[in-house]
């Protein structure tokens, strides 16, 4: 195994290097995200065949399902970054963890809203205490807790480390919540609701879904880049490289 | 080296426990507040839902459980607050004793001072809502297992907010996801008992979770405290 | 009390090498170098906001230094390595207002143990609080509270005293008391770091001095 990967990662974890790297990456990521998002929407809303049971109502999955994936994916990224921040005390990891939280919360919120819109048409109710829905709601509260804890500290780095610890507790918690809600539901009524109506999904539906998934990932990368850049500037405001950027801004 | 008599672990644990319980006893007015709060909340249920005893009987278990949880949340913020403000937490952290164990003792003292009175009046609360007498032992068992769990989980969160100024609402937001499983299993046991079904499984789950939390939560609490005060 | 110089004479109790600290990337205090051996006193002088308290918190191990090294008996200082050998007296005295001085000190002893031939009543007598042993601390004056905290120094068997502004709130006899306590501690082979924003006269030999600038 070549050692250029850890070397490269080590270099990247330096704030000025990451700042420049993120600055280059961001426009590409956002452009691709918009492009792929539009393609996926066209594919999902226009090209894909209507479902034999749900008609056109199912088309919300092209937003709902990628958002749900992202809500979990971002929590995973946040957890890994939080772990790195606590163990190795790397500033960039703190920034990445804390910049991920609002994006993840937004995707979780979208998932809940689209899910409930879909639920009205499919199940005739806005909300049901299904295991997945409840877990998603708990996930939203976890995100909000991390964000609120982060902002309640005056010292941002201290806030970031503390919130990182909370994020790690949450990682343990999510499976426990899911398990307990499943148990609870089977005790009460038995889970009658499956999230995806069609058991086998038509290929015409698959590719827009996957495209949208890539688009949301790219959007996350772009959003993370700009948030992390702003946070790094604020955190490192006393450092020379920030001063240089500020001077260049004034001159340019 | 200095010839000293370094106290043993048991001695140090007893010192923390004795001090916190003495303090709680000196301020026993504060100790009564959660109890009063639980009584008020419970007496609101019949007003909100109507005095029909069949309905009250159905919700009694869950209502008492949630009421006790909220009353505990009310007192949670105070767990380490005064220790942080007067500097005794720093002194505790500098003592030559394992911090996790000392935090465990503080959580135990807090549980004894806030949750135990609530458990004592729980039969009264349940009676106000016409919980069947047969379910009462299950309610007490569920509370005896669920309240220490909440104290332990709450202890971690309170430690995390140690560096912030005010934390009441923040604590509620952070505790909610953690206490969902606790509430589900405790309420599950009650519901099963009320329907005459076997209720031992959820109680056993709670017990298992409590054993885990007793071991892990003080460690997490100590770690959280070191992170939260490190600035 | 016996001497506390079992460490080799060459290894100082506490050593700082290029110690520095930043808050939000603003330097709080610059690179500091010092060595403190058993039987030595060091005064840290500086105006308000010069980082004295931050330095103290780092020396207790509660706060991590961001630059440089801090060695305790020749090994990197962590909170668990020096715990029990260091006693810290900060702005917050760590006293419970609802408990009496006697109860507060009993708790201290419960955690730290106590020096041989020292007891709570003796310590309270020495700091001039005879007659106040069982009053709740909240009824005592600021100076008397400080004296209760000073009594802790007499009880805890610690090699290093970290005293953050020990003279604050004290009257003339209180200041003399702190000086006398420090002299006895140093004479018995203990070490102490004392911060102060004013000039301090110390009678038991010339202490080391460090000046922090805001």
C-alpha cells in the first residue's frame, strides 16, 4: 500500500490547503449536482412509467428516498469526523462534523415532509408511528441537539468537540431506537406498512433514483465545502493565510 | 514521599455520597418541587381527557411514566450546576480518585434525591388515574429500572452542557432521542401487564440496559466533563 | 511531616518548555520556560487579562496546553499523573455554601486524605476560624471563606500548591497567614506557584518571578 494517501490526507487536513482545495472543488460539485438533479427529475417525473398501484403519486420517491439515504449517510460522515476530532483533535474534522450537521438536518427534514405528503395519499394520514418514521424523527432531534449544543458554547472549538461527543452517543442510539420502535410496533399493531409500495421496482425508476442519489451527494459535497470554508476563515481569523486572503479580496 | 493516609475508594465514594445527600437534605424544599410538579401534571389529565375512568385507566401507566420523566428532566439541569458554579467540580476532578466513579456517586445521589421521592408517590399518581392494582407492582418495577437509566443518560448530557451558561431546553432536546427506547420498554411492560400478557421481557430489557448504563455512563460522563471543561 | 524530595535532585517537580496557549487563535500568553523544584516558590505576575488564570488551569492539567511541553517529575503532565499531588486554589473556592467549614473540609479529606498530624479543627484554628466551625459557609464573609479554602492547603498532602490570587479578599492578618503558610510549605520541601496582579513581599527567601503581559 502506497503511503501517499495518508500523506495526502495529512496535507489536506491543514486549513489553508483544505480551503483552497474546497474552493476548487465547490463550483464543479454544485454544477454537476444541479445538472444531475435536473436529469434525475426529468427521468423520474416524465420518463419513468407510472406505478401500477400508486399511479403518479409514487414519484415523490425521487426526492424522498435519496433524502432519506443522505440523512443517514451524513450522520455517518459526521460521526466519523466527530471521532477523528475527539481522538486526534484535528481542527478540520471538527469543522467537517459541525458543517455536516445542518445539511443532514435539512435532508432529514425533507425526508419527513415528503414522507408525510406521500403518506397522505397512500395511507390517508400525515403521520404514523412506523419504525422508520419514528427513527427518522429521532434522527432529526439528534441533529438538532448537536447543532444546539454546538451553538451554546462561546468557544467554537470547545462547542465542536462537545457536540462531536453527542454525535457519537447518537450513533449508538439510532439502532437502539430503531430496534425498540420495531418491537413496540409489533407489540401494538404489527407492522402493516411497507415504505416502498412496489416490491420489485421497474428499471425505468431505478436510474433516476440513482442519478438523484449522486446529485444529492454532490450537493452535500458542495455545501460542505462552502460551510467548511466559512468556518475555517472564522476559526483561523488570526492566522497569516486568512489575512492574505482578506488583503487579496480588498485589492482585487 | 509524604506520609499520608490516602483514602480508599469506598471511603471517597461515601464522602461524595454523604456530601451530596446532606446538601439535598439541607435544600429539601427543592427536592419537593419535582414531586409537586408530578402531582400537578397528573391532576391535569382528568381535566383534559374527562373523568371517565375507563379512559383514564387505559392511559394511566403511560401518563405516570411520562410525568415522572418530565419531573426528572426538571431537576436534571441542577445535577452538576452548583458544583460548576462554585468550583467544587474542579476540586473533584483534581482529587486523586477515579472521576468516573465519583460522577457515578453524584448521579446516584441525584437519583436518590429526585427520582426516589417520585417513585414513592408514583402509586398515588397511578391511583389518581385509576390504574388497576394488579399493574401497580409492574409500574414500580418499570420506574425502578427506568429512572436510574434516565439519571445516568441525563448525567452524560448535563456533563456535556457543563461549559455552557443555561441549558434547560437544550437538555430536553438532547435527552428526548435517548429516552425514547426507555419509555417504549417501560410503557410496553405496563401495557402488557394491563392486558394480562407476560410483561417480563421488556422489564428484562430495561434491566439489561441499566446494567450497561451503570458501567458505561459514568465513564462517558467523566469523558464528557473533561471535553466540556477543556477550554 | 517529612521531606518530599525523593525525586532525583536534577528532575524538577514541574517544568515548562515553550508553553503557549491560544484562544480562538489569539495568543493568551507567549512561550514560557520555567523549572520549579521542590522547596521553591514562583510568583507569576501580570495584569488582569494577562493569562494568569489560564496558565494556572493548564498547570492543574484541567486545560491542555496548545504549544510546548509541560513535565511533571520529568514526564508529560496529564491530569491523572499529578492528581493528588497538586492542590489548586482558584477564584471559585470549591466550597459548598450550605455546608459548614467542618463539613466542607471533611469532604476534602474524604477525597484526598490528610497529612499526618493534621486535623480539621487544628487547620481551622490555624487559619483563624475558631468559633465558625459549624456555621454554614454562606454566612461567612468573603475573607473567611477564603480562609476555609486555605485550611484545605493545610490538610491535603500535596507537593505542589497552585494558588490563583490567594491574597484577594484578605485583610492584613490574612495576607500574613498566606505568607506564613507558604513559608512553612516551602521550608518542608513543598513547591508553590502563586499568581498576583500586585507586588508581593515574600520573606522566606527570594522567589522566582515570571511576568505575563496582556
